[in-house]
C-alpha cells in the first residue's frame, strides 16, 4: 500500500494533492515506473526563487546621509523581491521608501509579474487614488467649510449617508471574494468616507486657470482591506503548493486559475467602488456649493495593472501609460507632494526606466515614529504653527498628527528635479494650496478606546 511517506521518499513535498494521488495509486496498484510517471504528471509544478535578482531600474538619487540610508534599504528589499519566480521586471521611483521587512515591495516600487497577482504588492489600501475637480472661481474657504461637513475621515464611527449604487452592489454579490457579510457591510458603511494617515481632501487654485480645485486622496477603505486579507490567504495556499521557498509576503495567485480570474475581477470591482467613492464626495460638495464641474481627473497610484500576461504591481506609483487607464479621458495625471506644496498635474511618456509610471508623491526618508521622536523637543501646536503658516489646515478628529506635516516627507523640490532627470513626467499645471482636511490622530478618540474607558 502506497502512503505519503513513500511519495516523500520519491522527492516530493507534502501537499493537498497527496490525498487524491494516494487513492489513485492504491486503487490502480501503481508501482515502480508506473507510479513515478503518474506522480510526475499530477504533482504541482514547483517554482523555485531565482538565485540572482532580476534586474530593475532605480530612478532615485540620494542627496544626503538620511537619503543614502533610505535608498540602501529600498534597493536591498527590492533586490530580494526580484528573486520571486514570477518577476520579469521592476523599477523604483524617487519617492521610494521601505514598508516592512526585506523582500517586501517598498512604497514607490513597481514589480512586473508574469501570469501572477501578488496581493501584498498592492497592499491593504487597494486602489489608493486621486481625484481632482475644477469648480470655477469659487471661494476656497467656502469649499473647505462645506467639505468638512460632507466628508468623513478615520476610524471614527459614522452612519452610512450615501446609498451604494445598485450596479456595484450586484457586482459585489456576484464575486466569490467579495460576496460575504463583512465585505458587503463595509462597502456600504464606508461609501462616502475617507481614510486616515496620509489621505486628505485638498482645496487649491489652478496656476493655469485661476479656478478653485478640489482634490481627494484615499483608497477603498475597509472594503478593499477585506479583499486583501482574503487574497493573501488564497496566495498563501498556492505558495505552499507551488513555491514553498518563496517569501510568504510575496505569495501569488496564478492568474490562469479560477481563483486568479475571480480575484482579478474583484480588484476591478474595488476599483469601480473607489472611483465612485471619490465621485460621491466631490459631487455632494459641488451640489451644496451650487457650482459646476469644469474639469475632472482620476487615477490610481496603488494598484495592479494588466498588459496581456504581465501584471504591473504599482505600490505607490502613478500610471502614465494609457494602457493602464483605459477609462481615462485625458493623458493628465495627479501627483501630490505635501500639504504646503502644490499638487502637480503631469503627463509623460513610457520609457525603458519608468515602465510607464511616475512617482505618486513626496515619500518619506524616515518612519512616522522616527519623525515624531526627532521632534520631541517641540509641542504639536508649535510644529503645526511653524509648518502650516498661511494655510487653512484642519484635522477632522480635532487632534494634530505631526507625522503628516511637511517635514515628515522628502524634499518636494528634490523629487521634482529627479522626475525631470529620470523623465518621469512633465508638470503641466500646479494646484496651489489653500488648505486641506486630514484625519489627524483619530485614535485618541477611537470608538473602541472610548467604549473601554466607559466600562
């Protein structure tokens, strides 16, 4: 009688396919060469990580010691990532910074995989994106005042105010990764809201036209995060079967499988949800202003883009190439910097080193915690006053988050210079800042903390 130990002795790794293989082998009394031939045909193809990293482009320069440390870590982690057996190409943008352990895709990283979707390479903030609406020469203060009443940031409790479009609800119900009570609830609860961290609602003035412009920055909230969680679980199942030596963080879902096709469909639904979420916030503000839209742009900068059998995982990179944004009505893209700098409206061409992408923002050289520690000699109020002078900056929670002040980010002028140097997009317009709303340190008043305190 054939057992799992016999199959292991023949050089195979234990896997879920063992059960059926053992049943067939014993039922048909397979032995010797017959058994070896059968196992060779039914065993999963195992993909070993490359011994040497696939080459990638480094569109980033270090201009001081802090940046040298950041760039060294980013290159080290990208080098490890590019040993993943699905990788065919990659690139780093000037705003690159590490997000986790060595081998995990950095912010500002682009990883091109063949016939594979890597959930960790789009992260939990699925389809983090930008939307811009020009609304004529309206008072920026009035826009920001209305926006503060309309939008909602952070994890603070809020009842759903906007009904989810029925077409989206039906698509969610029809997808195996999204049709579950938690995903459906979050898709409704978080519709019309924004996130925390670096997400914002910005109001400024177009350099070219002088009109007032609203810009929002957020992703798919808890709805997308649920998809990410399920995607990672599915990718880990495949990793154990077909590439156990690959780092768990770089596990993938083979696109040609039923799971791969369904996951790709789920990503497109989340993309549609996120775009609609930006739109409902903009449209509600504009309606209350009794104004009209003169111009609108939208683009992701944290997503997976498909080109035939290649999947471009852009973890914080703005797509320039039209093939990545088939629904775009313009070749212009949105790149924010920090709350005190203009938001850039750019366009550019695909070249060998940019792979069809531009930076997604200013990025960081140090972590949030390190930035807070380095400024411990000043109060939050002092730092806020210094860095937001002449700007109308508001924190939705009422608590300042100094890790989102301009000094927490890379030098904006340096980033723009590197964009020019590496041909990563040319600036066509600038949205000069009037002010913005961000979540702030909402966890001070987090619902779970207040409930615990009140017990």
